[in-house]
């Protein structure tokens, strides 16, 4: 029923022991190939670059790691910086950083939901009329990241793809955009600007969660369900796992606003330095 499959993902060390034998056997028994693509990833080694082995006693129990840091943190660690054929050394600091990123996503989502109106209407796919430069900038950046990440994933460049999602969420969305719009959320006198900021926050968060979901499925599903209920977004799919993948939208390109905000960011960096 499942023959032939599409992609086989495996370490390069069992190419002759397993992959080639599968291909030989497939042609012998079925008369055709068993899969059209083989993606070889590197091996996970200890901090000294040694293979994990029982004799060395340097193995790591993934269940212990999951209990301490979470399954999403482990998944993100194994994919970040990973390139086909290149080995990876397992450091405690790496997985701690992945856990911190999960906390960052969680806290940003909580902040957004805290500022939602109780009787807020569901999200609209139409751009609000009163978007400001910062709103158009983050939408344009999301649009560009969506295009690049989709292309990277189509080429099996998973490590590159997840790094772009990571940088967008942590740096551009959390550290810049959310800080930019905080004053607009607290100023009730300009309701149009406040609603535009809220719409942008929710829209970008949902799209970013979808881009992150293949790498961190548990926290993204939890936030997606909570956000869906809080926003009253009945048009959202039942689960993020079966939701539509974000698509590049030419109408979300705002190059002038991107240039303007990037200039401001450089000025702020210069002042901080």
C-alpha cells in the first residue's frame, strides 16, 4: 500500500548496510525503486566528537533530555545548524538555548493574548486600512521569510530553513516589532491604530507558528489552539497540523517600509553600542 515511498532520511554511516540493500531488494522483488530521494544527515556525536557507544559510556538518553528540556527543544537542537553529511556535536548549551527560544515564543504569545479584547471579532484576511510603517514592515518581512523557508524546505535545507524562522521570530518579531507597538496597545484614544497593531500581531504570530510547526510541533499546537479560542477565529483550521501552509503574497510586499524600518533599527543599534 505504501510502496514506493517518497523520501528516506538516514545517517550516511548505513549507506551500504541498509540503503543500498533496500534498493537492490526493491528492484529484485518489485521491479522498481523504493523511494525517489535519499536525504543523508550527519551523525550526532558527544562533545569530544566521538560516536555514542556503550563501551565508551557516552550515550545520551533522549527521554531524559525530553524530561528536562522538552521534546520541542530537543527537535530544534537536532535540526538547527544541521547540514546533509555534516556531523553535529551535542552540547548542553545548545539545548538550553532551544528551551529558551520555546519560552520566548510562549511569552510573546501570552503577551499578545493578554491584550486581545474579550469580544474581539475573528481575524480577517484583509489588510486593515490603518496599518502603520512598522506593521507593513513586519508583514513584508514575514512574506519574504515565508518564500525563502518554503524554497529551502523544497531543497531539503532544513537547518537553513529553521534558522530563518528562528531569527525572524526571536529578533524581528519579538525583539523589535512587539516592542515597537506596545505604546499603541496602551493608548486607547487611537483605536484604529490599536486594532491594526492587534491584527498584525495575531496574523504574524499565526503564520510564524505554522512556519515553526514542523520543527516544534507541541508548543505550536498548544499556542495555536489557545490563540484560536482567545481570538474567536472560527475560520482557523481545527489543528495547526492540518492547517494550510503560509503562502507568499505579492500584496504583502512593502519595500519602502522595510528600508525605512531597517534604517531606524541601524540607528538604534548605533545608539545602544
